[in-house]
C-alpha cells in the first residue's frame, strides 16, 4: 500500500508539472496569434489610410515603468495630420496585453543589448537562439492620441517615459524599419512575471513568434531554431 501511495503521489506531481507546461503552451500559441493579428492590423492601417502605421511594444523598464506591461502591452498607431498641420500619432483600436506568462523577447539592436536582469542568461546564438529584431532605434517619450472622442495626447503606456520598441509600415504595406535586417523577427517566450522587476525568461527553447518580410508578408515560427 505504501508503494502504491508513493507511485500515486509521483503521478500526481508529474501531472501537475505537465499541466503547467501545457497551459504555458496554450498561452504561447494564443499570444502568437494575437501578435500576428496586431502586425496585420498595423499593415492594414497603413494601406487603408495611406500613411505610416506602427506596432508599439511597451519597453519602459521597471521600476519607473509598469512591470505588468513591460514587453506584454502592445498598441497599433497610425500617423495623421491635425487641423494645424502638425504630425500626430493616433491609437488605432485598443491596446492588447499578451496572456500571462508570455512576453516579447527583447530585441538586440545596435548600441544596445538584450535587456535582462543580472544573472539571467538567454540563448543568443544566431543559429539557434531566438531574439527579436525590431527598429535600430528605440522610441522614447512617445506620445499618441486617442480616438476622436479623446484627442488629448498621452504618453504611450502612461507614466514612466513612454519607451517602446516598434515595427513601422508605410502606405504600400512595406516595412520601413530594419532597413538592414530582412526579415524582421518577433519572438515570444514564457517568463516569470514580477510586479516590480523585469520578467525572467525561463525557457529559451520554448519559443514561438513570427517573421515579417520587407514586403509585409508574415510567417509563423513555432520553435526557437526557426528564427
């Protein structure tokens, strides 16, 4: 009876562990589809309104930024001209928060590095490591306006500097960012999310995401080596 009890306990523990990973897998797949929809929406906004459009990824580091939004809060915006002739960026639809515990893997960009906390590592090998490739610059202090009912400019993501990574499309639906990198890569991975610190990525091989060609064509990537 004791042996049977021990076996039952081990099976139960194993089931909980597997269920946890399965749940993360579902969240990762859902986040990938949400990301695909947002990229497609940004491209459609650019073509429909014959202007530039961007997909923003909240990147204001805690503690000045909101840890719950860092690398998880995304917004599509489009460029417009106000009645005074000034260029403004207008929110196109509601922001989307990726399902927990999924985050966008930070990009490696010239003059910067993968933004990870001390002691945390990530597989950045070009052949096998999944990292994102966004714009060669980071938006800081970026303001956008709401829809017509709320025209006042606000800092993207609220207080904390308005720092964001972004992917931009022009009126033809082509990417204007990453002139030297084709395709653009956006990787997603599970992470331990804290209320006061940057997320701790915990599975460098369990990655999904997508690539976007210069033309705007989107391809899903379902494993880390696909990047």
